[in-house]
């Protein structure tokens, strides 16, 4: 695995056969306890470790993570930097187009924020329709869903949720230097349906985020040990996806 930003133009020109992973995150409120860069920190770590694993079989470059996302639904809480739907779609398209112009032909948009998911898929589709390039887009929890279910990631928490037990555990494992504030508690958090990634429809409720105060389930159940277990399951599955896509 090599970092795109650490190479010069000649080195990158010689690496055009590599899969380029573009991690996309967000800077937004994560409850009263987690840092606003949670999605950005997490996706950079997931991308680099997954690429490191995959690099034993394929050439992989990882770009700097995009730290801003489509986060208008969090603006009501403050602590959020957001790009509008139209702007974010264009940003993703233009970044992918830049990589195509650079000569790369295998590009993977690896997402770490729920609000980006559909826009990343659309950007990938639209560039691939116009240019001779293979582009993929996926959210790390969706790619690693089966692996997360196998290690019990859905039990007693929302998976992936937002600023809940899952993300708090990930941050405790990945960034122990960023100690969270007092962890909120909620009684009796429910399991996540292990089939939820194939839900028949998406419902958007106008007052939903306000009603849950911007975080899901019970963050005070988080542990660094769980975060490490989740991270290992995620990066293993994401690495498999990167390899399969590059070889497709």
C-alpha cells in the first residue's frame, strides 16, 4: 500500500495499473461525546489498513480522505461542515474525473458516512458511463456486513448507527488519544436486524435526528476491545472487496 499524496507525479504515472482508493468521510456532530472528525478518522484508518492487506495481492494507492460530506441533516446541532447534495455529487465526480485524467483505470470510492452513500454510487456510475474506467463505490459497513454479523456487531446496538456503541467503540480503538466526553446512556438498546442492508425501502422522518439528540443506541456500552474486533472484521472484508474489484 502506498499513499497517493506521498508520491511524485512520475511515481504516480508509473503506477497507473494500481487500484486507487479514495476514502470519503465527513466532519459533523457525533453527539455530545465524540469528535466531529469521527467519520473522517475512521475511514482513513479503514482504507489504509484494508489497502495494506490487499497489497499482498494487488497494487493499491490510497488518496487522502475527503473530510467533508453530505451532512445537512446534522446542521441543526452545530459542529458540522456540510456540502449540499448537488455540490457533493459534483465534488465526487470531479475527483474521480481527475484520477481518470491522471491515467488511472480502477478507482474505488470507499465511504465512511451514511449521508454520502447514494451520491457516491451515482458519481461512480456516471463517470463510468462516460469514460473508459472501472469505478466502484461502497460503504465500509455494507461491504463488511457479513463479517460484522459474524462477530456480533449487530447485538445490542444499531449497526452502524450514528455516534452510538459501534462508532464509539471504533474511536476508542482507533484514536484513544481523543478521549470522548461523558458517554450517554439509553436503556435497552435493540439488536440490529442482520438483514437490514436489504431493507425494502428507505424512510426519512422529518424529526428523527432531533428526537434522538443526534446519536443512536447507548454509547456508554462501547469498549476499545469491541472496536478492535469490529475493525479487524471490517478491514478483512474490505480488502477482499478491493482485490475482487481490481481483478474483475
